[in-house]
C-alpha cells in the first residue's frame, strides 16, 4: 500500500508515514521476544505456562530497515522539493 501511495504525487509523505508505521509491529515482536530463543516457562502457584520464543534480532533488524528506509525517502523528498 505504501508503494502505491508513493507513486501518487499528492500522497508521498503519507506513504512515508505508512512505511515508518509498518516498522512498529516488528519492534513489538522484537520486544516481546527479547529473552533468549527457545521455550520459556512461567510458573504460578496454580499453573505453569510455556511459550516458544523466537530470536528478536531478525524482527529488530527488519524494523530498523523499514524505519531507516522511511527516513531516507523523506529526506530525498525534502531535497527534491528544495527544502
């Protein structure tokens, strides 16, 4: 969707915002998996729950790449306008 908005003349800054916003789910996944990859178990007085966690680094790098791309595109658009 961001690519389509980038192709339309009037919506370029909106597309950059959409690109930056698409990085947020990846940052959220990186934060929720910030422990070591593998099975993580938590015990309470009545039950034990276990979840599988992924490595946070791929999610973090993807989020950073999307956010850096949005900053770069915004900079290029500002330069093109002469600001």
